[in-house]
């Protein structure tokens, strides 16, 4: 394999490996350093003192002291994201608070928002919600939407929720409350099916815990912007309702990873779909092609000149089009398509490249990974 042939795969593998490595929101505002005004004030004092006489130098030092105080004020304004010259304007994140009855689908709703690109925090004490929003505002737009799950597991802090909501309103934070509701019968059935107690039932029955939780959440339910009754909904139907509210007018994206691999190194454990290219002749047995990979034009031409190669690509792409539409309807956002041959070097690599290009042309966000290329 030549260095030229290896470079495209390295770039793709690096792209795939970097996915999802965004830093937490609090990492983004830590690089504050010394307030800019402080440096300005001190510098002005030193310059004036050097250029003027003793009397003028004293006046300059007084001026510098005033500048230093101003600089500290400016620095504080920068840290809070005001319109100070040279400082980026803070972007207040959009906030969604997810709450409701235990067993009504809070986790499913949170995962749906996470798939839509929201920064999701589960079981955050209500008193810390304004702090979370402030950290998001310091991220310079990297955390633009935050979803917080609040439930009775944090009932010691639950009394602070109203105070936190008032604080957010005073700061003009756009927030919505999503409340997941369900009937007592449905909740009892769900808890019994997983053989887990209700968080509030204590020594009583499941229905006792449900009644206590319903009373505790009564006021919050009345303040909710969106109430979803999940009594008769399955997981996919709940995701569809969340998508309708938060995905906007665009259809939720499907992200695909097309992975080439060698069967002799084992099947990819994370593959959703697997296709076998060993029905095509192996370029390994062509001496002039053996050193190269499926990224090489001559190797790719050899593979697709074989009977059945182009037909497979056309029909498999059509099949994936049908599957992708079903995945979207069912709320699935990620799919891994594994294309295998004997060693993962020639046939699977060439087919993966062509298939990924087809998917990308149809609007599917696609990443190509060649798992076993270069292992020989």
C-alpha cells in the first residue's frame, strides 16, 4: 500500500474518531485570564510615570489607579458576557425542563432531545439549573440548547425549582417545561413489568407511590408548556411526538457509518447491517494489484468491472433507501453498515467508498471507516 493510497482512509478514520468529542460547557469559559482593563490601567501608569516629572508622575499614577479600577469593572463585564468592546457577546441557551411521572417516559424524551443535538443533563438538582444555563452562555454558542431532567429522585431539592424558574425568567432565558403524564393503570403495569419499586412507595404499594408523586408534581404540571400523555404510547410514538415539537420543519437526520472490514478479523460488533463482498473475485490474486487497496483507482476499476458488482451497488443502495425511511419513522438516528471481504483491503474498501458516496448524494450524513485496511 502506497503512502498516497493510505492518506484518504486516515482522514476518514480521524473524522470518525473525533465524533462526539465536544468539551463540556464549563470548559468553554475557563480561559479568562487577567481582566483587560487591569493591564491597560497599569500600563498607562507606568508610561505616564516615565515620561513626566515627579509631580506629573504622581498625577499619572493617580490616573493609572483609576484606569485599573475601570479595567477590573470591564473585566467583570466581559466574564458575564456584556457588550464590552472586544468581548464576544454571550448567547443564552434555550432551555427545556423535562419532568413528569416516574415510568411515563422521561428518559425516552431526554434521549430524543439528545439525538436532536441538545445538551442533556439527567436528574440535575433544580437549584443548579441557573448555573447550568450560565455555563452554557459562556460556551460561545457551543451549547445553544440545554435539556434538564427533573424528577422526584431529587425531591430534597424540588422546593427550589420555583425559585430557579423565577431566576431564569428574570434573566430572560427562553425555557419550556415538558411534563410526561400517564394513567395509574399504565404506570403500575410498567413498574410491575420491570420488577422495580416506585421511588416514593416506601413500605407501601406502587399505587401509594404514584399518588404521592402525582400530588408532589401537581403544581408543576399546571405550569407545563407541553403535557404528553403516554398511557397508550409506545417508545417510537413518544419519540415521534418529541420530534414534532423540537425537530423543526426539517426531517430528523439519519447518520450513517459505512465500515469496511475483513471477515478473517471478525465481524464488527456494532454493525446494524452486514454485506459480504466475497462473491467478487479477489484482487489479492492479481500480482500488480496486490500491494494496493480499494482506494486505488485500478483496484476499484477491477472490482466494479466484475459481473454483479455494479448491480449489487445499485440494488443495495435502493434497499438502504427503503430501510433509511423506516429508521426515520421509528426514531432511529444512527446506522452502521458493514461491508466485508476476506481481508478488508480491496473489495470491501472499494464498495464502501462507492456506497458512501451514494448515501451522501441522497442527503444522509455519512462517515467512512476502513477498519482493517493496513493490518496486513
